[in-house]
């Protein structure tokens, strides 16, 4: 009799243990499935990018007329499968200085509304502020001529970033620095390199004082003598470099100032890496 009860007890114990194991596995599977679904949902968000600024945002120099770095970075982001869709708005305007970009923002309700709903805003600014000074003084230009305009530029940029944040406090900002397109053609003019560097420092300081803002340096990208690993696919090879002793493979041949398709590819890669790192 005791032996029979013992067998029944063992049987009941095994049954209960089996139910517990099955139940535990079911819960773990459901939790894991829920977590995977949540992660999948996180990876399938929509992303809206608003680009605003000067000719570098407009895409001048891109002979494919596709819009410079903006569509390239959108394609790079789509390839990650992290977003179900990536949409862009381009408010680049060739020739715009910092004060003109600011004025356009204040005057355009469309721009304000687009930025208000954006996830990311990308800005190119500063190049035309410098060009205006060069045009005013031509061959008589000195570093002192840039001091007051640089202070004005700082004020304009600070106001502009604050304005973006006012309409969209959560937006992530990315601000490109400027580059000296003449470094390879006129290496003896060191003042231009120095001025570009100082303006980039000013931009970086303003960006660092702004929440959720990232400065994107590109000065070295347009110097073909600096061979970075990330540029190996678009760098000209050594034979081509010898044939084109004085040329820049990243600048538009028509003006030797704006990026060409290869140059915009470099810019988009810098922006892409910054976005995925957030």
C-alpha cells in the first residue's frame, strides 16, 4: 500500500514539475517574443530630416542634380533597415549668409512647421559670410577685417539654433563646418586656412552650447593630400594624381569651390556616421 502511494506521489510530483517547466518556458518565450517585437518596432520608426542652409545644402556642384548630400544620407540610412521610411526636405539656397538663412526662417511658415515636425535638422552656414568679406576687400583683405563679421556670425548662428530649438525642443541638430577650397591651389595663402579654422572654432563653440547639437568638421575632407581610410573608395589613384598634379577630386570643376558628387558623398558619410552614433 505504501509502495502504491509512493508511486502515485512520484507521478504527481513529475506532473506538477512538468506543468511548471512548460509554464516557465511559455512565459519566457512570450517575453522574448514581446521584446523582439518591441525592438522591431523601434527599428521601424519614420525619420524626417530637414536640411537648411546655403549652396552646400542646395547641392550646387552635384551634376546629377539630385540634391547633394541630402538624398545620399537618406539612402545610407534606409540601407540600415532601422527605419521604415526616411523623408527629407531641402531648404538650401545658394549664396545665403547666416543672416539671410535666419531671415528666411523667420519669414517662412513652411520652414518653421517643417522643422517643428522634424527629427533631425542639418545646417550648412558660414561660407558666404566669409566670401562677402573677401569680395569687399579683395587684395587688401587682412585678418582684422574678419573680426567684427565673425562676432556677427556668432550672434546669427546662436539665434538661428535657438530659433530651431524654440519650435522643436527635441530636435537633433547637425551643423557642418566650412572648408578652404583653395588650400591645394594656393597653399602659400595661409591666412585663408587660419581664418577658416577660427570660424570653425566659433561654430563649434556655439554648437557645444546648444543641447542635442553636433558639429561636423569637414575641413580635412576636401584636402586630397590627407588620405583617410574612409575616403579610399573615392580617392583618385596615384597615377591619376600624377597626371593631375594640381587638382582636387572632390570639387566641382566648373568653379573649384563647391563639392562635386564625390565631395557630397564624403559629407553624407560624415553626417551618416554622426546620426547612427546617437
